[in-house]
C-alpha cells in the first residue's frame, strides 16, 4: 500500500486553502462565473445540469480503508448519500453545494486525497490495471511508475494549459487491462535483453473522433521515461490545434501530421529534454517501489472454500464470475460489482463504502482498488476468507455475480446529470440489465462488454464495447445508435456503427434479438460474442438488429 508523503499533504492543503479563497470571491461577486470557471476546473469542480459536481482523484485507482471512509463521510454529509465511480478510477459527487466544497477539500487533504487535475486542459489521473501487484499474469507492478508520473505531472508548469485534456495509462501484465491503446499516451511495461522498458503508444482516444493509438517507440528504456513523456507532450503542446477544441486532442495532431513526422519531432525534442534529466531518479523510484511492497501473504490452507462452493450454488456462481487469478497460491482478487440489476451503474452508497473499508481491513490486507469499469476490487483475499466475505457483501447488496457479464454495463451519467448529454444512459442500462437477468440468459450469454454513452463525448466508452450504445438527440427525441465489434483489451478496435438508431423503447428488444442470434450462431459456449463477431463478420448480427431490412435484402 502506498503511504502519502508529508510533502504531498502540505501541498494539497495549500491548494485547498487557495480554492477556499477563490470560492469566497465568487460568492461575494468579486469573480464572475467566467472568471471563476478556469479556477474551479483546476480543482475538479464542474457545473452540471442540476448542481455542481466534484471529481476526486484516486491515483491509479489505489485507495486505503481510511480514504474510503472519508469518501463515505463526504457522500453522507455533503451529497445525497452516494458517490459515482468513474472510468478514470476516480469518484464523482453530483450534488455538493459550492459553499461547502472547500470543506470537502479540507477533509480530503486530511487523508491525502484531492481533486487537482481531475479536469481542465492538463494531464489527468494516470490509470492502470486494478489488479496491479496481484494479477497472476503480471510482469511488473506498474504502480511505482504511475506514481512517478503523478508526482512529475502534478502542477507541471509547462503543461497546465495544453490544447485539451491529456490522459496516460500504463499496464504491466500480459493482458492489457488499462486500455493503453485508447489513451493519449499508453505505456506497456516490457523487458528486452534483461532491460526494463516500455512500449509507447500515442494518439489514442474516443469522443467524437475515436482512434486507436499507434506505437511510437517499440522499446523505451526505463530511465528515459520522463524525458520522453515530456518530449511527446511538448511537441503536442506546440503543434496541437487550438483553433477548434473538437480537433485539439493529440490523436488529431498525430493523424493530421502523420506518425512519422510527429515521431521525428518527438525524437529531436527528446534529445534536448534528456540532457535535463540524469535519467529516472533512481532513489525516488526505489522509494516508490518500497511503498508498494506486497502485503504479508498468509501461507495457509483454503479451509472450507471448496466445500462451500460445492454446497452453495450462489457462492459458486459468484466465485466463478467475480474472482480474478492471483499470483500467490491460495489467494484471489475479488471484484465487487456496483451493477446489481435495476441499480444505477457505478453508484456507491456511504454504507457500502464503509463496509468495503471494513472488509478490506478484515480480509483484504487493507487494500482497495477502483476499476475503470466502475466497480471496486479487493486485490488480495485469501480463499479461506471468501465465504465470510461473500456473506458480508451479500448482506449489503454487493454480491451480484455478474462481473464481465451482460449487466456489468459501463454507463456515463447521461442526461440525468450531465449538461453535455443529449440522451439518457442510466435508464437504458438498467432496462438491459433487468431484461436479461429476468430472461435467465445472462450466464448463458457469458462474457460480454456493453458500454453506453449519452453523447458523442463517449464518457461511457461505447466505442470499446463488444456492443456499444450511443444516445443522441434526433429532433427532440432520444435515439440510440448501436456499434459492434469494439474492444479495448485483447485486440484493440473501435466498434462500427450497425445502422440506423433506435428510439429508447426499442433498444432492449434490439439487443435481445442481437444476443439471441449470437446464441444460435456461436460454435460452442466458450465462443464469446466478440469472437463470434470476428469470425462471422457484421452481416448476421446486423440482420438480427434490422430483421425487416434483412427480409427485403
């Protein structure tokens, strides 16, 4: 577990005090909303459809029980009793009063949390694998590098006013669970000839112009990480579009200028930047590694785990679905889904947050992770503790056995909260979830990524869904486009639009036709939807979505 450094706490307290003064000036009229806007965005405060929203940074998704309890305190005392997990491993509170946000920031500072650079045209929260330090397929723990990037990028004077927001992800496992190809910069830890380094991707991103990133360096030595990142971002800062915010992301810069031209400029700048570095500060990186030491794992029998699986079908289903393989024998990583059928995807109550903090201390070596799919993981749980953990989660409505299944839907807040949204996301996700659970098809369908966004900004990552849903406004009526074949993990790909959109009431029937066709088309139960789609192509699935058109073809 990472320990917050005193210097970080001091800095966070300073920033909180600074924002308190800015809020006071806004409230007494000394600052107009236009003058206040860039100041609040620097501190993670948005003005949404109904209220202000505060987005809190959870660096690389790692959070302690005490920090989780503080989030519960904020949810109970400054919001409507809950918070919302985001796809950047952060949390949002949707109902704070502006006058109370400085108090919230003070509370956060007391446990080493903050809202710095969770918004604005700057380097956002670096994300990584939620199972970092635990996953059985991990080469190296990416979190020390993520902390290095966080420390370097926070208030980096040169990069506070980039052309647009900037997102970095890092992965250290055989399977990329950090979606590096869909980020402005993606980093994959690798080893070559006994040397640690990175495969560097650049120019990925979603939104109105979705793109998969490209490899700009197939191997970057570890000691060159920071100067190379600076070279990429400096090149983008100087050459990125500032005349049109919709074309200001680095993906557009790389696409318009070409990877070869962009890379040549980066490599030239890297030579100059490298002179200012003596390489990665070995002492700092070693310090970070020491703070991410593995817990004292137990060497014990797994007890009644297998017996409980044999006699309790609900427990067996949960362990089949919601556990991730651990690198230490006798352990598992537990996925706690916030996607119970009918619930708002990603919403966590203050009671649930406090329970997770208690369970992490009791069963999980005091470690919690926020997953980018809006769930929470306990990365280190001994299998002998799983029956007791499951019972406690079930009592709080947190033992839904659906991780990675049809109802485990990533959904943005949509028009229920967001001022930018053009359609609702949450009700559609709820309807899909309840429909397939009631139809008894969820387990039969198996692993499936459904993603829904309420506008073209794609906060729900619909482009990366095996099935993606995009809500749009069509002459004042909500209309939903469906995309097929997206993936952010195994074979990075952008989903392709299947055809005309559907009104809200026809979305669930359309998805039902699509998935029933998949069940008929797959070779065997082990063939996932995305595998069948890649094998067969789009035509049979489009025919299921649009049977009238298929009949006239």
